[in-house]
C-alpha cells in the first residue's frame, strides 16, 4: 500500500463534496427562477439538480480485502458520476400578478425546497470537514513516522 493513498482518497472526497456544495448553491440561487429554459417555445422554471457519487473502484469487497492483505493499493476514493435533474414536479403558486402566471393565476415555480437544500449543504460541509480532518491525521502520521527515522 502506498503511503500517499490516504491523500488520494481524501482528495477525491474533497473534490466531490466541493462540487456537491456548488450544485446546492446553484439550486438555492435559482429557487425563484421561473424562466430557466425554453421547452417547445415555452419558458420552464429551473429544475433542481443533484450530484451522483460513486466509488472509484467498483470491485467487490472480497477483491478489495485481498488486495489490502497482499500489500497492494486497495484505496479507491469517490468520484462524481454525473449531475442529474430532479424530476419532481414543479410547485404551483397562486400569484395572478406574476408575469408568468397562467389563465387561472398560477405560476410554476422551481422544484427547489430551501430547507432540503440547507440540510444537504450541512451534510456536504460536514463531509468536507471530516475529510480535511482525516487528511490532517494522515499528514501527522507521516510526519511522525519521518521523525522516528531521525
């Protein structure tokens, strides 16, 4: 196992969580955007986006365990496999004075729930902080190991 594999795993997680926070920030910024795209000549509201994360190494657990026991690099990390649009329906809000209101006075609003986005943001922030802590612990262990050799 390489000495820097801990850095690789944490770096991939930090990158993934940073992108996740960027997507969540975009959702919050567009929570009231009623004209995000044009579909069939008609304006459509912003559609919430979510990040899809997966493991870098898709090998079964037994293979990963055998690699680790044989001294090979078993660390895999995480990667963002895509950013998908949430297919939840748009919210209907009664506001007859809004320029995008239909004949009945309803406006289609984005399917972004600020409370849900804030929970996701807190989760991403905590994951980011945990990976920074793990990265610092790895750095400290390597530093102590180098001091032993003096």
